[in-house]
């Protein structure tokens, strides 16, 4: 993969992550389902959701929780893995590790940092587009 292709791949993958978080923060969590592959795994809150139907269920429940208003801020992004070559089947992969600073709105309207999550997203380019195949999110400093 050329440096320009690599940069484009990382940019497109980053846009998927930003897009589905923006959907959550704007009350439209289910709009983010298009970012996920049919066989994707999504791990959050100690549970694993497999496939788009289960992930959509998780996103739907989040969207229904209108009392919880959040802002996700992405920081310290690192490309931690990437297949360097297209294997001829248009099947390339990227892995991004990001700290997600999750802010939650208080009743007075102020946002406070709720937690910092160590998040890994794995992506596959197949069928002419990038999709998330795996999302793992864990507290950076878990409580004991």
C-alpha cells in the first residue's frame, strides 16, 4: 500500500469511528450501524454484541436513553496494525487504538468527564468500502 493509500485508508477508518460516535452524541445512535460489517463484534460495558442485529440492538437501546447526553472525544490515536498490501481480493485491514474521553451532561448542563476508555477498532476493506469488524472498549484504569 502506498503512503497515499495508507493515509486515505486511515482517514476513512477514522471517519467511521468519528461518525458513529457523533451519531450517539446527537441522539441518533442507530445511524451508526452502517459503519459495521455484517459479522462485526462490538464489545462494550463487559458484553460482546455479535453481528449487525445485536449491535443495532445495543445502539437502539442507547438511542432510546434520551436522558443520557454524552460527548465522545478521541485522543492519542495510534495505527497499531495494518496489512500493508492488497492481496488481490480487495481485502485490506487497519487497526486503530484510541483513547475515548467520555463526557456526560449533568442536570445543570455542564459536561463532566465520566471515564477514559482504551478503545481498539479493527477495519476491513472489502466490497469497495471500509467497515468496522471489531470494536473493543475498556476503561483505561479499571476500578478494583
